């Protein structure tokens, strides 16, 4: 048996195949059975070492985050995750790395009831790409484009927390108590599901609240006004600038028609921080362009 085959069997193949997996790891492709009347929701995200996580980060956190970032995209669509595919590029067949990676990945996969049904394993620079497939009843998936003037803007969690946690992991300023927000985020699947039929638009704020609100505003053809005092009330460490620009928060920003606000279940502790208006872009008193701050991989390219 090849080393590659042995690693796959040892770390990624699990016997407990759910009913909706007709064929999983071990065949040329997975055969999956969505529930009747559902639509499939698909997302893929890649994590590259030194870009998306610091070099040398313990592999159990890499495994957790590689799945979490994708689940967050499904949460923003109001979808339930079902299956995942994992494409791994690793520099060496390091058993302890694989073992840690699999433990982090499967801890989250079990928590969210996601089955790993296939993937690919190659040698190369450390990079992990996960594809998740989820389901929603036909016609109810949430999008970025339905916000209308008068709707209220909400956010879950404490925006900026992951950025402060990452800084502290890197020995920069930041704040140690926010490290879990970076290392082991809990994507908001249950909140996304609760927003079906309630939210007019949803986005996950993985690239920073400011930039992601701008994307939501652009997709909806509206402007978003953020109230700095309300944002300060939920921003990690009360840091409004960091809350706008810090990335890696796998939380949701969403808009709800004003008349529907009371239907938002309190258990999710989502907080109103602004309003949808006529116009374009994101506005917040005291900030020139809050929608420009955020993570952009190609910001410093000359193109
Ligand atoms: P093929 O050459 O047909 O693509 P592989 O040898 O790459 O097959 O993979 C064998 C089986 O193991 C396939 O079912 C594939 O989906 C699965 N697999 C490979 N790598 C991974 C991984 N990192 N995680 C999960 N499944 C994997
Ligand atoms: Mg293959």
C-alpha cells in the first residue's frame, strides 16, 4: 500500500457512513443523496500556510479552521452542512501533523454532523482546500442581495475578536483571551437556519465587518449606515476600528425588515448596529470609508 493510501485510510476514512452517503472515501468519487425537495449549496475555501494561519500553527487548529471557514459560508446561505471534500497539500508525510489535523477537523465535523466523503492528498507547500456541500429546502437559501432601505443591520458575536486573538498568537499586541476566536471558531449554522424567511440579506464577515457590509450593500444596491456607539458595544475590546477591519470572524452580518425585528430569536444574541438606507457604500460617523478596510489578498499588487 502506498504511504498516501495508508495516511488516507488511517486518518480520514471513518466507518460510520451516514445514510445519505451512497459511496464515500475509497471510490473514485463520492455518491451523495440530497433529501427530496432540497437544493444543494456548495462552497470551497483554501487555507495557505503563512497567509491564512501562522507558520507552525498546531495542526489541530489548522484542521478545525479549514472546515470552519467553509461552514461559515454555508451558514450565511441558511444551509445545513452535509458533506465535505478535503484537498491537502503537505510538504511531508508527518504522522503527528496528520493526526492533529484529523483530530481538529473531525471534532468540528462531528459537532456539525458533516461527513468527509472524499478528497485528494499531494506533496507540496502546506495548503488545505475544503469543499462543503449543504442543503436547504428549495427556494429558501439566503443571499447578499435582498437588503432594502429601512431594514436594520445586525451582527452576531464580537467583531474583531479573531484579529485580536491572532495578533496575540503572533506575539504582537492583541489579546490572549480572544485566541479561541481565531483558533476554534464556531460557525453560525443555527443562526443562519433561523434567518430563513426572516433576513433580507446575509453575509459572513470573514474578511472584516466593514468590507463585508460593503459587499452586502453593493449586492443589494443600497447603503448601510453603521452606528459607532452600537458597534462599540459589541466590538471585541470595544475597538471599533479593529471590528471593522479585522478578518477571520466567522460571524454573520444580516439585515432584517424593521417590522420583523422582534422575530429574531434572542438566543443568538445578535445585536442591531445599523440601518439600510438609499445610496451606496458603508457609512459611519468618524470614519472616512469603513467599507474599504478589511482583508484583500491582492491589495498590494500593481494590477
Ligand atoms: P484517485 O486517484 O482516484 O483520485 P486517490 O488515491 O486520490 O484516488 O484517493 C483515494 C480515495 O481517497 C478517494 O476516494 C479520495 O476521495 C479519498 N481521499 C484522498 N485524499 C483524501 C483526503 N485528504 N481526505 C479525504 N479523502 C481523501
Ligand atoms: Mg485523487
